C-alpha cells in the first residue's frame, strides 16, 4: 500500500472480455498435435465449410510437443452452424469462445484522512467488494510447479482448488505407482502412543509403553498424527503405508518424557530391527525465529535435523534456527537444520479417526521420516542405506530457498523424487556439509558473508560436517591438503584444518580456520582455493585393495579480503566467559519469562545477539569473537572489549592482563545482569522429566566474578534486582531484571533511574519503587593514554531472547565514548546524573554456597569442596597448512546443486512406471469418505515439474489416457448419437477401420 499514500483501500479490478474469432476446442481425450489438427480440418471440410478461413493458434511453450485435450482455433466470421459442425465430431467434446481476463489495480480515493488498514471501516469496505474469486482461501492445492518452486512471490504461482495431502504434494504417488510403499522398512515412533484399532494403520507390529501411565493408547493425538504422516493408508495419506510401525509411548498425557527420569531405562529393542542400522530423524524445535535454539538430538552430526516451512516456501516463524551451540566457545557452530519441509498446516491422522491439521517442526520431522522410509524401500541393495547415505541423498537433492540463510534452511527444501534418483544411482562415498565455503555469498552464507576478513583479525572458523557413507567408522588419510589458486590470489590467505581422529558413527568434523596472510595487510580483493580430504573406511569385502574403501572430496574456499581497519572500529566480543549449552541450570536474564526458565541460546553474536551484531555492522564496526582466555589476544589491535551477560569465572592472570591492557588504551564495556542468592534459591524448579529439583548455579550473570574483574578501578555491581520503564536521552527504555551499580569512582559519570524492586516482588510478593537506582556508569582511567570503562546493569535490551525495547542507541553512544573518547552530552548533562555510589550501604554479592558451577566451568575445578582456579590453559595455536599452489582458475560457481561425486542428476531418469493405477473402492458409510487402498498404494494425481519431469509424466499420462480412451470408445458404440444429423466419419478413419478392424488410436 505504499503506492497509495492517501488511502489504504486497494483492490483488484477484473474485466472479462470475449474474443469471438478465437474458440477453445476441447477433445474427449489426449491427442497429438497432428491428430488434433486432422480432426478439426476433417470436421470443417466435410461440413461444407472448406472456404472458411481458420487456423490453429500456435503454442509457444515446451508442452506443445506432448499430447493435449484442447486446441485454440482462430475462425474468421464463424457461424453457429460451423461451430455445431465442430461439436458433432466424435472426438470433440465442446467448443467455447475464448475469453481473456484482465486484472488491474483499482484505487479508491478517500476524501477522509487515511485510516489504519485494520480498522472496522477498512474491513467493511473490503468485504463489500465483490469478485468472482473468493478472498478467503482455506484450502489450496497446487501443482508441482508451485510446490517445488523456490520463488518468494506466491501471487505468480498457479493455484488449483483440489485438496491434497503432504505425501502427494511431495510426489510420493510417483513412487507408489512404481510399487514402492515402504515395504520391508521398520519405523520406530517415540511419541504419545497409538490406539490399537485405529483404522488408518494396517501394519503396527508392536506397541510399548515406557511411561508411568497404564495405557498404550494415545491420549493427546500427537503420536497418532506422526504415525499417520509416515504410514497412514487412508484419508490423510502417509508416505509409506506398508512399512512396519513400532510404537513406543514415551510421553505421558501431561507431555512428560519419562525416559529422562532417573532409574528409568528406555532402550530400543534392536532385535526388532534386524539390520541394526538406525536412521534418526528429529525436529529442530519450535523456538524460532530466535537463532541458536536447536534442540537435542537434532543438533548432532549423525541425526537428520528437520526445520519447517509453510506451503508458500517461507521458513515457518516457529521453526528454530541454527547455529549449533555445543561447540562454543572454542569453535563455531555447525549448519543446522539439515533440511526443511512442510510443517505448517499439515494434515495427518486424528486421534481416533478422520484427519486433523497441525503445525510445528514435530510435524515436519515425520514428513521427512516418512519420506526416508519410502526412499529406503526403493533401494534394491539395502546395504547401501545408512544414516550417512540417506542424509547425503536428502541434502544433495534439496532445493535451496532464495533469500534464506543456511542457519534457517540448512541445505534447502526436501525433494523426494530427486532424492530417489540419487539413492538409486548411489555409490558409497564421503561428502561435506556444507560442500563449499563462500564468505562472499549473501544471504545464504550469513553470517560469514556479513563481514570481510583482514590481516590481524581473529581467524574465521567454519565447522564442516564429514558424512561417511562408506561405513559406520572411518578415518582421514594423511592430512587435508590446502591448494590455493594462484590466479585467484589464493596465496593471500592462510588455512589451518583440524579434524576428527575417527569418523564415528557415520560422521565427523572438519574445522577450517581461515586467516589473511601478512602480505595482504593492505590488499583488497577476492581469494580462492580448496582443501582436499581423503576418507577411508574398512571394506566389508576384504578383496578390496588394502581392505579399505576411499573417497576424496574437495572443499572450495572463497573469501573477501579488505585492508586491516583502524583500532577504533574493531570490537572484540568475549565469548570465552559465556557458558555453553547444554550445561546446568543457568536462569533466564528476564525473570518475567517464567515459561522459559533456562538461558540456553549460547549468548553468541550470531545467535541471540544477532540483531545487535547486525546493528554494529551497519554502523561500520568490525566485530570479532574471542573464544580463548583474555590472556590470548593482542589488545593493541582493538578499541573495545565487549562483555555481555558473562556467567564464567576469571583466571587471576586474566584480571592482571586486562588491567594492563586498559592502562595501555583498550576500553571495556560490560552489560551485566542480576545476581541475588535469595532469588536464586527461590527460582529453583522441579523438572517433571527428570524428577529432580534444579537449583541455579549462577544468576543472570556471574556478578561476583565480574566484581573481581573490575574491583581494581573501585567498581562493583550490587545484588539488587530491579525492573521498570524509564526514559533516557529521549529514548524509551525497559530494565528487565537488572542489577545496579554498587561502587563507582567519584570522578566518573553515573546515571540513575526510579525502578521497581523486583527482588522484593519475587521473595515477598510485595511491590515497591526505589528512587535513584544507579544503572549506568562511564569512567576514563587516569593513566596517560588509558582506556575507558562503561558499565550497564542489564543485558536484555540488546538480547534477542526476550527483548522488549532495544537500546542499540545506548550501545552506539558507549562505543563512541570507548572508541573515540567522545562523551555523549545527553548522558554527561542528563538530569538523571547522580553522585557515584561508594558501596558502603550494603555488602557486595557473594557466591551461592554449594553451587556446582565448577562442573561446567573452564576456569574452576573441584578442590576439597571449595572450587579453585585451574591452571591457566595455553593459548590456541593453529598449525597453518603448507600450501600446494595450483596455477588453475577457480570454478565460477561454487554451488550449482550439491551433487555427490558419483551422481549426475541430469543423467538420472525415472524408470518406467506401470501403466495402470491401483483399484480402489469407497468405504462404507461412517468412514469419513476415506479410501481403502489394496496393498497400501495411494491414488493421486501426478505432480509434474516443468522442464525436468514433463517427458516422463507425459508418457505415463499418455498410457493412462490410452487405456481410458479405448474404454470410452467401446462404450460410445452402444450409446445413441447426441445430435442428428451427424457428420460422416472422416474418410481416413473409415479406411483405417476397414483395413484393421480396430478403433483408431494415437
């Protein structure tokens, strides 16, 4: 509506205009272009219309080469008799005038002031507009041109008003017609159970109850839905109706997973799964759109993690985002999800009967599980199917969604048919995920592409997953080889590689660290090369050479290099002192969020601080990540060290080194959070899954440790806990469970605000307002050329997790102060400025007695019940690979489609399909109009993908139409003619019948 600033009322005007010279001639079946032309010519000529001017309007599209059931004919000065003559032809069904529909944007000017588009007036005017098409679409079923399209503009897609199920949408019926229905594949469903006599399932082999409730039935409907998407044979058609279902009830009706409880043992009875090769498919979680929210086990290398999209190929808002966080802080998260598919508004089996629609990644995961089951049943040599090969097929065949980064979509959208093509041409091999590193490709390679690299910067770490389809175990032969392309300036970058000593099970890691060579300190441009990796696995057949299978893969690398930016523009983010997930109980920074008690997003600039990172980049700052102790970086390279929401302790050597760095010009910004031992005891909770009480091991931040760090400057945070709205420098702000400043140097700047005492509210359910709570402090250290320090007591305003009002403006102001020594006048002259507190009123916060932080800490270790610091670890040392330069030109496109080495999709075609469809019968009344499919094979319309599957499907369609056409001709002989007199059959048809004695066919 930005085109019409005067009014928000817009509509589409429809105009239908007839074109009398053009007529649509519909035939009774599918005929070739030559046959259609002969039929029309014969009908018009034998009716005495030989002098009539007419011609067939040509079709300028690839489909014109295939049989069709209509033709567009231009007839000049057509008479009613000539049209009736056409309709009397035995193979012409009807003749209708051609009409064209014009849609134009209709603008209704409004003399009144523009009103919001969600007002009642807008709604009434919108509803009063009449159209031949309904505005409200409750059910859309679209051809494969839509379902497999990766464009973002759904208005340009072809719509069909035929209800479809997700299995048909993904073209499972193509594989059904080949006779593949999941037979011989066992599926274990760990969910809420399944009723014994549910009408949708015919092959339930076992039902096991692992809960403390004495029932095997599903009391919620989720387990039934999941099983239905995989294997329903009626109504809400599943992917693999002939697969064997093994139902394990692990969730109670209260959604408690009793397998996590102590003393409970939930073991898969592997005797039920003969091959003992288990492919795990798991939902990534419904905590989107926040980044770093992947759930376990979907974040594991050997598990297929599935995200959700809607039916317009948009990433579902609820779908969790990557990266994985358990590699932090020393490394970097991996690409997850692995794949995405439909998870919004998907239809599946109801709890007792019928169908229902659900949304969530736990809906998308059974879609992939059903697809995997169906795919496994198509492979003749089942020994080739394993977790790695299946994952390779899925990600290599996935269709990438445009405008979506890899931490949202993984490798793209599930494509069942392309995955089938790959699996049936598969040879055991290794592959990489991602298959290339392009730090210039945005938005897919975000966040890598969001910032160029430069000499002196922290190495960029890309954590690549190695998938080993050759066996459950493997190894990397020798060492990976770095080969820079000299024509593409590959010698301007240094590469270090670390990798799994053993690839097990089915997977391993390849961590690639990329840095800029010294000779490129002032250079700008693109540099390229590749890493060569050879993987070996024991061969099952000892006759193989060396008793091993080997596979060599290339990892292309492309980076953008810029000259080293000035110190003032470089910000170093302290990741080392943010504790990683999954650890103990670290409570949320915002205590109002009672339904989400854990702080588990990794506290990384590319997870829950993503928006802050994007803002800093837009302001021209270069942000680097410190994944090692403070003793391991050169402070002279950076303007500001940024510490946000730190939970970790500090080595004594770190405290000493930071003081020296700040004396020499490094500046420090700290965003703290609450820490109160009484509140920590109050917010303990009982976990129904583990049947245990969880006590916090720290507060929102580790304030006692921060106080140790900054005490040398006479600074400290308090154990106060405050909340409230206020205004600072004309900006609306919200303080969400923050602490206050207890001590600050007397020559510093301190800003105070009136806030609620949230600690009192938590402990005693009483409300009180505290006046003059010091929340912000600015300080210039006294040493010559010394740095500056800024403290703020709450991190929620820059944290994406539960941010209500951002304070990016405040971060900008603090960076102006720390990097350029420019004190913001709005703060230094604020009416809220108060005298710095001395900290004599109340004691500083002490560590919670009996906490177990040492269990998860990189700094502390247990020592006779009183944890003490560990020895300071050595700083990470990268062993740069010795380059083996190539005088070759780098490939122009690092990504085409992620193909496996042994598979060229352009040369893999679908095999011939049996030219008949399975017989079906209607169910008896009361069965919801379902269909009982013999053998579990599902009826369904073919989905055709333009440009790739049209020739195959045209052949299949022709065979089906041929059978139908012959039957119809036989029936037509016994029916009376529709109109008298009828024209004689064309001469060439009569001659053909006399010579062959058969009806004509095409």
